[in-house]
C-alpha cells in the first residue's frame, strides 16, 4: 500500500514537473513569437517609413527637375532674345554702312547728286577691258561678283569685255556733250544726262563680247548677250533698259549690279528693276553684297 501511495506521489510530482515544464516551453515560445511579431511590425514600420522617404525624395527630385527645366528654358529664351537683338543690331549696323543710293532708280526722272562718288573704286584688270588703254573702274564691292561672272562666261566659251563702267558726273557731262555734237537731240535716246546715269553709281557696266560685230549695236545678237540674259542674275546683275522701256532705247549692253537676291527674284518673276516699287527694292539693300 505504502508503495502504491509513494508511487502516487511520484506520479503526481512527475505530472506537476511535466506541466510546469510544458508551461515553461509554451511561455518561452509565446514570448519568442511575440518578440518576432513586434520585430516584424517594427521592420514593417521602417520599410513603410523608407518607402515614404523614397517617395518624398522622388517628389523633390521631380520638383527640382521641373525647376531645372524651367531655368533651362528661361536661359534659352534669354539667349534667343540676346541673339535676336544682336542680329537686329547687326542688320541695322550693316544697313547703316550700306549706301542707299546703290538701289535707287536713276533714269531721267531720278537724279543723282553731282558730288556723288562711290565709296570705293577698283580698277578693272586689263584682260577684261575692251580698250586696255582706257582705265575702267568699278565699285570695290561689286568687283568680286563681276570677276566671277566674267570668269564663268569665259569657261562657257563666251568672252565678255567691259566697254565702259564708272563714269563721274563730270565725265558723263563731257560724254553727253560729245554725243550731242554727233547725234543732236537723238543722243537723248541712248545717253543719260549727267546725274541721271547709273554709271555714276560705279555698279553699272556696258559690255561687249568678242564675237559682236560692232561694240554696241552688234551686241544684241552676240553670244555674250545671250549668255548674260541667262546667267547675269546669278552674279547680281540685271538689264536696266530692256526693249520698250520708258526711259531709253533698248540697251542690251548696259547691266547694273543690284545684288544676287534682287537679281534672282527679278529674273524669276520676269520683271525689270524699274518695274519694281522702290520700297520693295529697298528691302534688298542690306544684302546687296552678300
Ligand atoms: Zn551704259
């Protein structure tokens, strides 16, 4: 019996120990889980904070980018305005330095001051002059265009020669007087009075070509005239007095430099210099020597 009683006590003790140990294990595991969950929650909070921070940084970055873009645009606009202003100033400066007389009409009704002389004159090389014993001069800025044209004609097998170019007011006056002695009032149909001649501008030339039978009158049927009709505009030259013009007789030899832009546009529209409105012509002045 005693043994049985003792066994009961031992069993009871074992149960108590086992229960206590079970509880201990359970509690330990509970605490561990709880810590883990707390940790996880904390981690989650940290991740969420980081996500928010990243979002904020992204937002700030976008704002900065927008600011940067706006700044770039502002600087770009400013640069454009400055370059426009420089361009405008450049054009005004160029225009101020360009002689407005160069694109004025000078025929009978349009008078050029007797004191007018071109801003620069260049002696034309002998090889291009019909009578090399005579000195022929041309406006210094027209010369490169003239030389190009004469060289190009030569390459096409056409030899153009300068008969007459710059003529001063005084020279024109002498010339007209001598024509009047020979031709009387008939001289008015082909020769301008002093002050009304485009030759005084220094931008105008009379040409002949080596195949012309006579220096002036044969020119209309020469290769030189045909070549000029087709090509002179590319070098800025136009025929001033076409057939049936209101000023003088037809002068196939007489060509005036008006700049490549204006010459090209007149050629394209099949117009002559004296047909165009002076205000429209003036728009071409700034680029006359380009
Ligand atoms: Zn002439």
